[in-house]
C-alpha cells in the first residue's frame, strides 16, 4: 500500500511575498500588464513575457528559487 506524502508547506517568506502580490495587484497590473512578475522580500525582482524567463532572471538576481511568480493580468485576458 502506498503512503500519501504531503507536499511541503511554503516558506514564511514565500507566503509573505504572495500576500504582498495580492495587496499590490492593482498597481502591478498598471505597471506590468500581462507579464510574469517575481517577488522576493517584498520587491519585484523580475518581469518577463514568459514564466521561464521570469524564473531564470529572478533566480539569477536573488540566488533563490523560493519566491512566488505571478501572471499579472490587466483584465483583458482573464475575465
């Protein structure tokens, strides 16, 4: 019988940065419409047209892979 393994919980920093994105989403959608935005320690550290490029740039700039990367819709793509 297989045992169920739960995925690890996100770090506290990841959770804080995710909440930061929610609080600042309106401003982000004006500054970075229809872009992937990576946030680390309450700062936008990378912006790109595709997820892979945003992830790579964010990891290069911060040395970390533990950060939320969110697609910021300006309202024309996601209804």
